[in-house]
C-alpha cells in the first residue's frame, strides 16, 4: 500500500503543482500589465510593478488552488487510467473505498495548505502590496461616505452612543478625515470632534486615538448654555474600540483574515449593526479550504471512465468546466444569501456540499454499473 500511495501522491502532487504554477504565471502577467500603467507616476518603476504583482500571488494562490487541485487530479487520474496503470492497481487489490480514502487524505493536506496561505500569507501580501502602492499614490479612499464605526458607553440615562466616520487611511495606519459624533440616550447630539488625522493606539490598558488638528464642538444641554467650539493642536480620545476592530473596519473585506472577520462581525452584532456581509465572508473563508477535499472527490470518478469516454484533453476540459461552475455557484449563492437573508453558514457550505454529494453519487454509479 505504501508503493500505491507513493505512486498516486507523486502523480497527483506534480500535476497539481504544474497547474497551479501555470495559473499563477498567467495571473502574475495580468497583474503586472495592470500595474504598468502606473509606471513613471510619482517614482513608480517597473521593479515596483513586478514586486506589486508578486505580492498579489499569495491571494491568487488561495483563490485558484482548489481549481488547480481539481484539474491536476483529473489529469493524473485520467493519465493513470489511459495507461492502464489504474486498472492494474484495481486488479492488485486497490478497492474503490481505499482509493477514495487515499485521495481524501491528500485533499485534507491540500486543504490545510490552502487555509494556512489564506489565513496568514495572503493577508500579509495584500497589506504589503497596499503599503507599496500607497507610497506612490494618494491615501486609499474608503468610499464616498468613508468607514463608519459605532460604540456605546454607559447604561441608563447616562448612556452615550458614539458614531465615528473615517474618510481615508494610509499604509502606516494613519487615518484622515475623522469625525466623531456623541449622542445621549435620547439621540440628542452632545459633542462633535473633527480631526485632520489620527492614529489608534493604547495608553496602558485603555485604547486611545491620538488626534491631530482637532475641532471640538459642544452643544448645550437643555435651554442653558451656548454652543462652544475649541481648536486643539492634538487630543487623545479614549475609546472602547480595540485596535484589531479598528483595523478590521478600515481594511478591505477581502484582505481580512478569518479571525478579523469573526471579531468584527461580533463587534457589529454588539453594536446592533448589520453583520451578515461579514458573517457570510467569514463562513466562506472557513469552508473554502474544504473545497480541496471536494475537488479530489470530484476527480476520482474520472479514473473509472473507459478510454472510449474521451482522452485526457477532453477530461481535463471537463475538469475546467466543473471548476468554473463551482466558482460561479459559490459566488452566486453568496450574493443570493446576502439578498435573501439566508443563514450565512448554510449559504457558504451549500456549494461544497452539493458538489461533494454529486461527486460521491457519480463515483458510486461508475463503480457499481460501469
């Protein structure tokens, strides 16, 4: 069995590596061409374009690896079947169940690799790529309305509701265009802080935002007092928002790790804000590594097809179509889940579960009737 395992794993791994390298080379070339239009602007060179495209590769690997696993495994299984090697293995005692267990074990290893790259390497690459681009471009905008955060302090009549708006953020964590609105329990505006720039930090056990060029406007409570405005060179604003929550809120959702998505979705729920978009992305990230297991299960039935069912090229083409259909279904179900308010983990697990059942049904039918 050790020899059989070595034969299968060697063919499958080398085929998957070949397909993955081909995909990454193609997308590296595409990303490099997109960056070429910025060469010559603010000192951006061809070397920077190459480095930026290289930093995008871990994210590309995370997105494309399950499809590479499917195509590579189909190619390896079809080649073994075409050369009659797989038939010899079956004659020598390789049962369908044992073959399935061998490939599923390899799929688990590839799933762990996908998770590690998506959780640690890809977000780091995205951050470094954004930092590189920020050196030669203006601070990235967070949309027309910026990013909004909320927090609540106190309870009862002394409760304060605080809304924070940040217009843009830099690569070094510098926020610009900061507005902070403080309301009482009845929703009456009490104070507004408007700062040109700011950074999130800590002072002991307390989270603090260090604001620069601050305008503080305070509204009178009741009928007494006047509206007051103060201009401060700097101001340390204490907050209950942790650094990781602030970083998650100001980061693009695709560059957030699974842990960041979980923390930020919990923060939104505590603040009674809609968190479904982040919950859906969290569950998609959590289930995505299992796609490698689904892909190897989808590829195994190709080893049981007869030679007259088509050559390697036709089977590889079928594998590509299956991979594309899986990606399309995954994206469509994600958008439908967001629109229809489906349970996030159900919407995220549905494509993988459907394709796994389909592969097992095809495998069982081929083994039993063909």
